[in-house]
C-alpha cells in the first residue's frame, strides 16, 4: 500500500509519502509533480515510508535533482537519504503548519 499527498504548508509545499515507494506507486508519486509546474521549495516527507525499491530510489534522486529537500524522521528513511546523498532533515520542521 502507498499514499502520497501534497499539502500546502505556511512555509511551502510538502509531499507526504506513506507505505512502500515501489514500482508503479513510485511512478504515480512522480506524476503528482510532473502534471504541472514543480513547486518551489518542495519538502518530501518520507518519514512513514517503510520500503523503497530501485524505481523509488530513482524517483527520490529525481526529486533531489529538481531541488527538493527531504524530511526523514525514522531510521530507515534517514539511512536511505544518507545512502542516496539526499539533502534531509532528521526531524520534522516544527514551524510547518497546514494552511
């Protein structure tokens, strides 16, 4: 199972992902951002992602290449960010509030 949603926060957009970022689900997550202009200052929250395959890793690398930074509150998510050399925060931004 996988879920991805874009939330407009007071200080910018956040793409929240939950579940397994694999195969077609990873491609669907990418399509959320390729159907229109890519939001500036995007933060991708992968704290609640439990598994990432090679396709998911490619999507994360693509997100980093377009300027996204990552929120990785869990051990698994942080280790993926370190291994893929993605810019990330180990804890959620306390100032990020939903609009």
